[in-house]
């Protein structure tokens, strides 16, 4: 299945569309034995839902897709359940899940940008692109994406993992942080590693990226090699950090849900059998 984003609703409603309905940032899914489905409807009213706002998203394999913000007062339809996007992972097939991530961000953007941040006038929609415009001061407001980096630092067949103070005891992950305005991604990677654990790195290489809608990040993952310094944790964000061989990894992310999991799984595969 392929999702093609669009803001222009063709109004060709001769077949029901996929409706990605959110209540309090939770996605409505119809669960059955073979997994989860996004309901196909002509109108959410078929389920007695009265959206506060709804948006046309584009098409998924030719089927129109919509998102909607459901009021907290609307009772859940009998056949449906609501899940956070983290809980929904694995319940939907990959392209439906990806479209749900897109839908959630559009719903949140529409909800959170009703008024101009500069002059407080109600914003109007643009017909041709996903944007709003202030009729008084012409300010344009686009969906916000906040880039963040994540890095797997390597040294002699070992990976640098750190325990954030917010993590449960014994749980480690790769270092991560938000990109500052005006900063290149590679500069951000080097700065975060220096700030959080006091190390200098080199050979910063792109790994992969992933939208992380909690609430609106784009995670951009890198690998890098150790160059110089001793681990000195900042004590603010990072409580502990250390080098781990592939056979001595602590509790850490794994699997496809997060790019941190994919990065650490890559290390496991790449360095299997090393000490
Ligand atoms: Zn304005």
C-alpha cells in the first residue's frame, strides 16, 4: 500500500474512505482476529461520532484518507478501541501505521494552531498546501517538525550506551538530543556527545531516520567512532554511561518500533561474535 499526501479533497466519495479518528491523541482502531483495521466510512456520523475538526489527508492505494479530532464527550463506538500510537504499533500493517503517524500530527497541528501567534487573529486554511495563513498579518503556519539526532558511538567493538535520569534503573540507550536552530546535524551529533558524556567523536555517518510523533520529532540516527576523552556524564540528563560489548549489553531498546532499537539491533548483528 502506498500513501500519497494531499490537501485537496477530490470529493469523489463514491466509496468509503479510511478515517483516522483521534480522541485525546489516541487512535481509534477496529480490532479483529487478524489484527487491527482503520474504519472505512463515508462519514464518522455512521459511528455516532461528531468530530470537532477533520482533515483530508490524501490517498492510500487510491482510497481517500481523512483524520478527525473526536470530542472527549463522544462515547466510544462498540466495535472500536482507542490506542496511543506506541500501543498501536504492530496492530496495523506498516503503511496504515505510517499514515496514522501522519494523521496524528496533522490533527495535533490543526488543533494547536487555531490563532496567529503574532497577532492573535483566527487563522485560515490554504487551499494548495498544508499550511494556515493569518488574514491580518500574513503569517504562514506549517505543521511543525522538530529534528532530533541519535548516535551510536563505537570504540573497539563496543557501543556507548547511557542511562538517562528519566529511564528506569538498569535501562540504557544510545545518546540523543534536539537540533539547535542554525546547527548542522553533524554539529549537533558532536555537541550532544560532548555535552552529555564529555567525549570527542569522528566519522559521523548517517544511519536512518524515523518520524517520532511524541509529539512532533523527526529522529535522524547516526553512527560515529570514538576519538578522544574519558566518559564524564553531565549528571543532569545522563546518570550513567559506559562501553558495552555485544555479549554484555544491558537492558536497552530493541525491535522496529523505535530507531534506537534498530540502531542497537544493527550493532548486535554487525558485531556478533566480537569481544
Ligand atoms: Zn497574524
